[in-house]
């Protein structure tokens, strides 16, 4: 049997990983500023994480949601505290797409409506409604096509107001910082506008924090910069530092009904142990403050490089837009300087490192980047 070939891959086998570094099978060390799609939040093979997962695995790795799991309550309590949403409710699942799928569904159960507002260049996942709300026709199969999603221009308040006049809106889903779309930061006024319109019209504000959440922006949810609460926050990626776990954080006004949401694997013992280890480390190592400080340093330093077209982002979610003639830089960073970065089309380098990235790591990247720009 061979693999279903859907991923263009780098010709590198990663054999070992620690903190912000990975090593290939020949022993070459790489600085990891990508974290495997923004997943590595507290650093690779963090000792506390390894210990907590190992201990849990030696006790019980999995049981389904048919028995009491105190670990889930422990995770909910800590997540409520660290995210500053202690009165919210937690539903655990396994991935970002699944989190968004559940959020969109819950919104529709709540207000009985069908229309979802999403935005140009958005990415919300690859499952049925999540992909329908994703602005990329290439990944939407005919069976996923639905008339229930309306795409609006990014940051266009007039278009948003108009859509609320035209449709019975169930929910508005928005990334606080668009990731796949090229690191576009939603303005505070736009997020506030969404909040006001949702309140006025009985619609649900869904904050997709799958990539921009979990402290990456320098606040727990990047949507928090707007100073208003969303009704549902979706999260995954950094939540498990590599262990597949996703969740939605749900405002108190949503009342649960047995069976309305569900999953076999979501919230299992091992997943909760991973989620707890991540949050405990975020707190004990003050990683959100570190992301804010090192991110600020990187963003300011990058803006000083003349050939760079634009630097966008917040904290350790950074997009560097380069002119076309510098399209080779990302590849050179990997092949010559042994630094992993991400990309967004057409020409944006995406930095999504561990929140524990140090200033020395940032300097190593800035030096390599400067050399390639010359
Ligand atoms: C903003 C956003 N939402 C949802 C997803 C989907 O997450 P997953 O790949 O875990 O299903 C992603 C993945 O890149 C994402 O960036």
C-alpha cells in the first residue's frame, strides 16, 4: 500500500526534537519557526509535557465520554482561568475543523437559522461546513457546496451591515488573525462591529482561534484585543502541543442538550493530560508574555528591512510579505540556514514558532534573513 499523495513535502526526516529545535536523521539541527503548522506551543518534547503524558499513559490512556472524567473538569477549570472566560463551557473534540463544525452547528441549533457569514481569504478547515466557510473553491468538493455561506470582503463594515439586512444570519465566523490567508489582523473596530450586529440581530459571533489562539498573539485569544467577548471560541493546534485535541469554549447563554454534540475520541484521558500540561507550562513559564515580547521585537526588527513589502501580525504569528524577486528567500532559509518557516500564497513567509522562542533564536533568524535579503 502506498500513501495517498496529497502533500508536497520537504525531503527531510525529523528524528529528534527539543524546544525550538529539530534534528534530521543525519543529525543536522534546524531552528523551528513553524512548529508544524503552529502546533508546537510550549516547545518540542517539553519535559513536563512528556512526564504528564507518560504518567497518564501508564494509568489509563483512553476511555470514552460514557464515564466521569475528572481530568476534563480540571482542564475546563484551568482553561477558563487562563483564557479569562471562567463562566464559559467546554466541549472537547479532536481538531480545528471539528471545533468549527461544532461551533457552526451549535449556533444554528441555538437560533434555528442557516446563514453563516464568513470572510474572503478565510480558512476554517476541511470538513463539510468548515470547508464550505473556507474561501478556497479548490478544496470545496461539490458535496460540500451549500447556499448557506455568504462570503464578505475582509474588514468591510458597510458590507457586513448590508448582509445583516439581507439575511437571517445564524453566525459570523472570523479568525482574529487570518493564518492561511496571509496573516491579516482583524481590526478591533471590525470585531466590535461583529459583536454589536450579532447582539442586535440575535446572531452568534464565532471566534476561530484555531491558529491565532492559545497565547500566540500575546493575548490568550487574539480576538481579545477588541475588548469584547465572542459567543463561541474554537481552538486546536497549540492546545495539545502536537497531541490531537480541539475544543470550543461556549458562552453561558447556550444550554446543552444530551446528544446535541458528541465525539468518540474527544476529551479522552491522554488528550486531557496533554491539554493540561500545555496550560500548566504556559502559566509557569509565562509564555503569553514571552510571545508578546519576542514577537514585538521580531516585528519591529523585520519592519526595518528595506526590501520587505509589509510585516503583519501580532505576537508570534507573523507574516513577512516579500516582493516577487525575493520569492526564493524561504527556501534558502531552510536549505542554507536550516530554519523552518511557513508560507502563505503568493509571497508571504509565515512565522509560527513555539511561544517559548527566545530573543537569541529571533536574532539567529534575523541574521539569516538579512543575509538572504542582501
Ligand atoms: C484558522 C484555522 N481554522 C481551522 C483550521 C483547521 O484545523 P485542523 O487542520 O486541525 O482541522 C486551521 C488549520 O490550519 C486554521 O488555520
